[in-house]
């Protein structure tokens, strides 16, 4: 009987993968799984009480495959620096491999994360244990300096998760090799060592790479947004301002979970015809809210950086400015809107503008510290993703890291070991 139950479960999981693959990993309904699995609805629900339980089983299946590949890679390396390279290379591969990238979608499902926060966190972060172990072994052997191994591993997991999110959205322009190099450089700076070299720098076999989506052209928009903010010429008209303010109030009342146009109409006291003259759809309103948040984020970051007199101080302030959103309960709830991968996929240009407003000051400071613009941009982007991941940790309730510990860990990963900016103290 147990064997039959196990084979039935495996048949359902295999059928679910087939359904997901045929849909481009965008749709999975229980009824679609029944026929290919050869089970009845009763048989399905004996194994899985709900669709979310099936999704957890898929996550377990894929997490086991990732862990198996990672364990095999780590066993091939004797020294911690080479194990560090192997870990980073294997996990970056998830974001660039054609099949693994698509399978990673289930680990980024916000609905599943809300329904099953503990299970999704456990499975999504399973590989961080291996990285923390590598860091501990490296410290014990004298290869690495002292860091908080668990928190550092978590930060690196979160920034890689962010890069995977961007690969799926088509907004990450960096190559696989550049991504590996960036993550290794950040870890090496935090550990006080030279980055370990690997196959990407010594002619190893090429990996298959999934094609990225088209990267939006952002430079003109971002420059225009910055100029408008500086000139103070983009204040919306009174009706538009009233509608956007009402939308934020509606979201706050729903704990940032739902937004319906009829609720916004009531809260803003405008007619439906006026609303739709300003915003043809709910999506257009959400885009306006993203732009509204752009202005807030830019002003917030400028206020954070202005008092600091040197590059290192400003980089630390940049990290603290990002963490303000994580540890201020109201700002954290407000930011829930910007963690929605569906909304990001529908409006990549607007989301990228919001990301740029946050990332650009950090990138510019790293350039002032002596880094190339490309390397600085990727490092700032990685730090942004780690902060965003810590925000998700707080909102889900799965982790509540101390702010000072997170700031120290992110600053160690961010700061280049040899800043070269003149006058930097």
C-alpha cells in the first residue's frame, strides 16, 4: 500500500511538471493533472489536500535536484575557496539555465509564499546552509576572515533570488560570467580574500544559457525623472493627486493586499468617467503609484546621503536608507505592492525606473570609490536585491534579523576592499 501511495504521488508530481512545462510555467490547475497522472480527484486529494500542497511537493522535488547538483559540485573541491566558487557558480546557473530558470518560477510565487510561508522559506533557502558551512570551514582553515556566516549566506541567497527574478522579467542585462564574478567579488571583499578563479575565467566548458527578455531603454526616462524631481515641475494635477492618494489609503486599509477601482472612486470622491479619463485601467493607476513612489524614494535617499562627507560614509548611509523601508512597519507594508512579480512582469519599464532611483546613488558612489561603472552597477543591484529580500523576510514573518546585524553584513558585501576615491576617509 505504501509503495502504491508513493508511486501515485510521484505520478502526480511528474504530471504537474508536464502541465507546467506545456503552459510555459504560468498555469497549473488540479483538473489538468488528473488525466496525465492517471488518478481521480479523490485520489489526488488523498495525496494533496490542496493545490498549494502540490506546489510545495514540486518545490521539494526541484530543491532536492538543486541540492543534489550542489553537493556533487562541492565534493569535487577540497579547499574552501574553490568550494565557494562552486557554490556561487551552481546557484547563478539557476538564473541562466533554460530549464532551471523556468522551474525557479514556483519559488517566486507570492501567493504560495503567503499560503505556505514556512515551507516556501525552508525550501527556497535550503542551499544557504551549504554556503554557511563553506564559510565556516574557510574560517576554521584560515582561508577566510570572520563574518556572520548564517546572515551572509542568507544575504547572498536573497540577492541571487533577485537576479533570478530579473532574469524571468527580462530586466537583467548582465551575463552569466559577470553575475558570477560580481557575487564572488562581494563575498571575497567581505571575507578579506582574493576572489577564487573558476572555469568562467580559465576556459571551462560553456553552460547553456536561457535567452533574456528585452531590457527596457531606461537612460532617457531615468534622466528625465531625475531632472523633473530636481526642477519640481512634475507635480500631478489636483484630481490625479487625489486619486493616487486615495488609492494609497485603500491599500493601507486592506493591509496592502487588494485594490479595487470602485473603492478608489469612493475614497477619492471622483466620478468613474473622470477616473477613466486619467487612468484607462487599474494597471495604469498602479503605474502612477509606482511613479509616486519613485519621487518619494528619490527624496528619501537624497536626504539620507546629504549629511555624509565621504564615499564610504555615503555608501553606509545608502545601505541604511534601504533598510529604513525594511524596518519601518508602515513603509514595509507599503512596499508590499512592489514585491509582486506579476505586476513587475506587466510593467517592467516602470519597475525598472523605481529600481534605478534606488540603485543609481549606490552605483555612482561605487564608481567614485574606483570601480568600473558596469561592476558598480551590478554590485549596487545585488545589494538592492538583498535589501528587498530582507523586506520579504519581515513581511512573511519567517525571519526577523536585527537591523544592525543586517546593516553590518550588507555593508561588508557592498564596500570594495580598496576604495580609491580621493579624499575618502
